[in-house]
C-alpha cells in the first residue's frame, strides 16, 4: 500500500544477531571468509544521489548480511583502523564508525589521564 506523500517511511530496526564463532586459519586473510564476498557489492556502498529511505533500507540489509558473517569483528576493526570512509563494514555505517572512533579516542584519553594521575599519586606517596 503506498504511503501518502506527507508520511515518512519507517525502517524497522534489525536486532543484532551474534556472528558464528569458529576457529580461523590465521594464514588466510580474514576477508576471504567474508560473507559479503558472495553478495552484491552494491548492498554495502551507496549509489550517488540515493534517497534517504532507500539508503536506510539498503544499510539495514547490509547489516543483516554482516550479522551472520564469521569475520565481522575483523572487518569492523579493519574499517576502524584504516579508517574506511564509505560503506557498511563490520555491521557499521560510515557515520556509526565515526561515532565509534570518537568514543574510542575519548576512552583512550581518559585512560591516559587516569594513568598519569595514578603515577603522580604513586610518586607523591
């Protein structure tokens, strides 16, 4: 049923599903086992001028693929360390990765501050 033009489309949230855990041969690159290698690459990267509703739907579909991937954690870490500026990697969009990186930087700064404070207290004591 078509939505009236004044209503926005709602995209249902997809609950995260744990990725299957299994031992992996460390000599084989992680990306050779990625589930997305078997799916359409267009699902993970936005076409130019993609409407918002279509982007959100595509990203949720990509995240469902990531959720069942045995190398999701390795993929996410790769995307955070590079950092990958586009697409869905390890179940995170580019915007979600920016937030994760900002949180990681804040946490690291807090830990450094706490370590310096502990060192100062130990030296004084």
